C-alpha cells in the first residue's frame, strides 16, 4: 500500500471534510472542494451499477471494495476502497467516510501535480519579491533621514551605514530575482569558510532560542569566485530551514569539504539536521516546507542560485530521522583555485 486518503460527504454526496492526505494526493485543497459533489473532484465510485456512497447511506452498512479500478492518466490504478456510513445519536446515517487506498500511484498524475506546484510557487515568489520593494524603499528613506538628523552620533551612523548597505544589497538581490537571472557582476574570490564563520555567529542566537545545538566543521577547501551575497542567502536558506524544523534538543551540523564527482572537483557545504525530515514525493519540486512556518521558497531559491554557478543541490531525507542537504560548487567552472 502506498497510503490511504480520506474524505467525508453528507447524504447529498456533498464533500464536508477533505483531509490533508487526499488534498496532497489530488492537488485540490479543501477550500476548493468543500461544498461540491464528491464526483466533481474525485472519480465516481460504483457498486452493482449504483453509486457506492448512496448505497452505503441506504443500507447503513460498510462497503469494502477490493481492487477497485480507478481511471488514471495512463490506464487504471487498482485500489481498496472502504465506504463507511456514520450514524448519529438517533441511529440515522448523516455522513459517509470514504477511505481510498491505492496499491500504486499514477506516475503521470503525480508528475503533473508536482509541476503545477512548481508553477504556482513561481507565481507566488514573484508576487512576494514585488511586495518586498515598497517596504525596502520606506526603510531606505527612514535610514537616510536618521543619518542626516543625527550626523554627529558616530555610533548611530555606524549602524545606519550597515543598514544602508544591507538594504542596497537586498534591493539588488530582489531586482536580480525578478529578472530571473543571477548576473555575473559582483563576483569575487570568496573563502566559503570565512563566510560560514560569519553565518555561524548570527544564526547562533536563533539556535539558542530554540535550544538547538549547532556544530560547524571547516574543511580544507579552495576559495571560489562567486557573488558572496547570493551564496550567503543560499546557505542561510538551508541552515535556517534546518534550525526551524527541529524541536528543543535538536542538532544541526554544518561542514565543508572538497570532493570529486564525475571527474570534477567540488566545494561541498553539507547541512544535516535531526528534524522530522521531508516527504520524498515533495523533494524534487523543493516546495515542501519542513514545518508550518515556511512556504518552501528557501530551497527553491537556493537551487536556482547553485544552478547558475553550474552547481548542484542534493537532498537526502528520512522521516522522522532528519535531512541532509549538500550544496556543491564546481571549482574549475567558477574560477576557483585548486
């Protein structure tokens, strides 16, 4: 069995409950399904030429359909289906529970659903990026005003200078993201270990707040030519996801090392955590958040940045034992020195 998927209807065959499991399987959210006839969003189920749900309502008995054939994009899928009438206090049947357990998945359907999720994410991330621009402009104006008003405050000016620089870098990043490219400007020879040591400092507060142990191991790796800000975001996306995914007492480990793969030399940044893991069916689109706080944008952006540098993102996850993410950058193609 690949899993079970559940929904409920009333006596008019209108969907009254649509679980997260079947929403994920069909790609149809509860909000888009509730109030509709079940056969408008799911293949109609028949028994002896009659609707199985109506039969269960009238007979007030559970129906168990073994090896029921459901039409799929590429032929049929065999499934076990249980239709269970649920009785109220007075003995009347008010709703029906349907449990659908396919013995295999429709590969084409799953692929199409995953592609649709990727398309939807692209639209959402573009909207998000556009939405960031206005607050950035407001912050920029406020910082300029404070700098001018308190020009004699040396310490304050140091902080406002940092704020101005970070706002400018973020604004530049958003502009590049909206143009669907990561330009070559701003590249320099970067020591990844030095960059990670800085990240280790300002992610330590987040880890301490969640009682998560952070371990960093720095290997012997060559410097590489990249845009430091872009790659900093790529690494931060992965580390923040790892920290956020874990409960108190969890551990995240970050290490760097050099490795050969398919005849090429790579710099590898490996981030592993002891969190709940990621469902395998969701990894390839990189749109699945590790917890309810996220929307899955981080890994998608990280992958795009790596691909620009001819790099790779590898994810291995085992529920509920944690996830390991590897960011690989080829040394030769991006101008690094051996």
